[in-house]
């Protein structure tokens, strides 16, 4: 197992996408566990989904004395440069991105701006953090996605697999992030770690995700559409497991080394963070429905069969996601393990409280 080489206490941590699902939970975790760490969060608070949920997440953070929030877009290079100059972050966690596979089919501009241009600005700011002999950024951690595996038929998905055939623009931008980070790690000796997240869910999650959207529709008496006639499997990963993995990775930056050519060996790693236990979509829906009834979101006599429709696969989707997390377990002694029922139960309880 790798030893920590970064002590978060006393450090300034920049989290982009700070009001997002993963970003807000990560900020909360750092503030709770590392009392001497300063967290700077940035988010553009866009309306891709209900801004009220982002505002609620932000409200839980703003009362903390060690938290600073900047409303802005990482695609704004001048803003990012000034933020790095003012706060001098030593650890950067880039979670800001335009999410969603299907949205990328109809709104590609948003993905180019945030996922490519925005990430480039972060990389450039990290590069210049070493100017004038400064220590600069000790570790850049950034979000990739299980979507990079595309229609890969080999399971479980390994970070050693070739991933050159994306089936959505979203996936292409995430693979591009990994390539860009590798180039900057090689050229400028920036320690960077990419994390391929697998279907993250939990309380106060993203309303565009299936479990949240299904709940909204069932509560409204609408029909839910289950794609590929239910013959899909997803590696659902609970939010607390994702955050635990991110924090552990943050504390160990890939080691800087010099190669035989006298140039830096890229201090660069990529890991999967998933539950390593893909669930059939129909089983997932059954568990969700049971927990929604138990939480009082739906009545006990709810007619589920009348409210679901099996339909073909849609563009950009893949039939299965399945994470090989052996490298994460070997290097950090951790693998996600929250059972799906427990995670959906926590979501259902939150949903009942929030919308009532």
C-alpha cells in the first residue's frame, strides 16, 4: 500500500465544481476531517439541473470559516489565473465538468467549453504555479468517467484496457482530459491522478441520473422508461465511497522521477472507483421502488407495473459498466462496498425530507 506523501492539514485545497454532487460532499468531508485545511470552491452554478439543489449544498458549506466560494466558470482563463495567484492552492481537485451522455448529443458546445477549455485552464494554472521557483501544486486530482470504456466488451473494465472508441462526446472529452493531463505531467512534472467514476448515486444527487429521474416520475404518476428492455447492468457507486476514495488518492501524489533520457517520467496515474458489483437495471428499479414505499415517498399500494415501460437502447448508452478496482485497493487499501439497497434507502429518506 502506498504511503501518504501529502498532509492535507495546513494546505489550501481548490475544488472545482464545488456545488456539484461529488464536489459538495468532498468539500464537506475535508472541512470536517482536516480542521487546518483551507478549501476554496468554484462553481458556475449553471442550470443544467435544478439550481436549488446546488444552492442547498452550498448553504451547508458557506458557514464554515475555512471555506471560500467563488462563483465563476473554469473556462474563464483570467479568473482561474487570478484565483491561483491569490490562493496558491497546493492540492487541486477538478470536478467541474458538463456531465451527462445524452445531453452531449444535443448540446456539444457546453462540453467543449467546460470539459476541454476549462480543464486546459486548470492545467495551465497548475503549470505556472511553479513559476519563480515556487513549490506550486503538489497534486492535481481530476474526474474522468467510466464512459471512456465505450462499448468495451471485456469486463471488468481495467485501466489497462485500450479506450480509443468513445460512443459519446462526453466520453471523448473525459478521455481527452486524461491525455492532456499525461502530457502536462510529462512536460511540466505535474503530479496528476485521474479517477474514472462509475455511476455515482446517493442523497442530494443529480436529478438527471436514472434513480432520481425515476423517483420524480413515479411520484408524479408518470411512466418510467427502462432502456435496452432492462438488459443493462450498472456499477452503482455510493457517494460516500466515492469521496473516501478521492480523499485517499489526494494524500498520495504520484512520485516524481527522472527517466534514462534525463527527462521527467510522468508522475501520472489513473484509477477506477466503482462498486465492482454491477446490478441489473430491473433489480435496481425493484429495490428503488421498495425503498420509496418504505420511506413514504410512494403509497404502499402503488402499481409499479402500470408505470414502467421497457424500451430499446438509446444512443450513447452502453449495456454494462463494471469496474476493476484492484489497483485502487492495492495502492490505497480501499474498495467501495456500500450495498445498493442501503444507498437507495438513504436516498429515499433524503428525497422524502427534501421534497416534503
